[in-house]
C-alpha cells in the first residue's frame, strides 16, 4: 500500500493560512547579514572554513563553505557569533514554537481532508492533448498523489475549487528556468481558476539564491523528493495538471503546454 493517500484538497481556514503566512513573511523580514564572509564558523564541535553567509533568520543561519552548503541553528553557535548575528533566545524559541504549531496544524488538516466526490459523468479523455514525451510514471486520468511540501518558500496557496499545476523543477536546470516566464504567464492569466506551484528538492537557501528569472507563483521545497519519487520522475521540468476533483488531466514538460491547450483543460474539466 502506498504511503500516499488519495487526498488532494489543501483547503485551509483563515486562521491556519494567516499563521503560516505570518511566519513566512516574518522569516523573510528578519533575514540579515547576507553574503558576509567568514574565515571560520563553529557550530557545536564542527568548524567550517571559507564561509559565506547567505541568510540569517531568527532561528537559523544558511551558508556555503569549503565543502559545500549547510545550515545551522543560531543557538548552536559560539556566544560571540550569536551576539554578532543578533541572536535572541526568547524570539527564536517563540518562532520555532509557532512553526511547529503551524506545521502540526497543517498536517492534521491534510489527514482530516476528505476525498472529493467523483465527477457525475465520464468524459472522453482521448480528445485531450497528450505530451509527446514523458519521463515519469503516467498518472493521467487517475487521482493525483497527495501533495507533500516539506517547507513553503512562499505563503501556501488556497486551492479549493481550482485547478493546480505542479511543476517539478530545480535552480540548476536550464529548461526549468526557461519555462518559468511561461508559468508566470499562466499564473497571471488564469489566476481565478488555476494555482501554479513549483516544487524543488533543493534547500530553501539554494532556491532563494536564484533571483533570475523571477518567480511569481507559489514555491515549495521537498528535499526528500517524496512526490517526485511517487511519480517516478526521471527528468525535469515535469508538471502535472490536477482538476478541482483531484484527477490528473495533463502530465509532461510544461513547454508542451500553451494558453490554448491549458484553457482546453480548464474549460473541459471545470466542475
């Protein structure tokens, strides 16, 4: 039995959405000390060399070093570094508590969500556009796997009653970056009927380092790549279009979609 439940709705009440949104924007507002260089950075017993700090929040520090990338809790730094990065133990504890509560509430609501009612009549899917190439397990015409986000980089979307286009991408992927302007356009043109979500298996720090092209839609990180593993994605970018009843209507590279094809799906499978 797959660990992925047939649950698609990400319908939040206003309290939950407000709480997560406040946390997300609080973390963004408190980001400081970007691109500061340090010869060494000690985290507990670990010493990193040739450090470049990419961002610092109330609770965490993100940085590159001689061997790659890393992050750490401010509470694990030496006292002089804590002072340097304006660490406030009380504010940090308050932020982490709020994060835990919001995450627990989010997963609780996902577990309690009910599968949508089936469509009253079958439709002929043969008339739909099918991508000429597919580098993943086909799920077209089937219930979508449960959406899994380890962390929202932007405020989480309200998807109830809307189509959702999930794009699996990465900052290092050239074709992925070239498809971003088109996805921005989809998000703007069909905003009343469509939510676009970009999911990367990179860290938040990696995603935030990419400033061009600018992304105007929702972004999430899942470093454990659970959804991509469920879909057996072998090449990116790869996207799936899910209708309001939770059924996948398109799968494949976003480059194969255009306004006309996307509007066909939105019109044909609206409730």
